[in-house]
C-alpha cells in the first residue's frame, strides 16, 4: 500500500484540493472547446475531483491512476452518482504500456 492508497478515503475532505480541482476544470473549460463526442483521459486522477467537473461536457472519460485506493474511492463515487461515462483504469506510465486508445483530450492536474 502506498501513501496515496492510505490517504484516499479522506482525500476529498481537504478544501484546498477542492478549490484546486475547480480551478483546473475551469481553466480547461476556458481554453479547450470540450465536445460531447470526445473521449478524454485524466492521468493521475486520484478521486476524480477534476473529472467529475468535466464529465458532463465529454462523451467518455477514462480515469487513470496508479493508486488502487484512489481508484476504489473514485469507483464508489461514480457508482453513487450514477455516472455512466467515466471508467477507472489502473495505470502507471512509468511501468505500464501506454493505452492504445485514441483520446481527443489528455490532461493531468496533479501527478508525481
């Protein structure tokens, strides 16, 4: 278990993270003409704070992270919200092959 796995359950409780996610989503929306036909990927998605703000404007959003704990929290949020256009993928581009899927948008708000 890594540090992010341990912090996942309480990640969304930090107001600074919520503000940072809102700022990132706003910046993307202001500079990228999002399209409901697009497939996008967020790499290092964590609990999906940015993705949840952008998913209404996208056709499908692949949420990728190397932390199983973060993805578990995110999947629960997706299930609770009844969102059907978000998919969780465990991915570490330092060790895993890059996805072969084509994306119209790839973004990363915070990744180590």
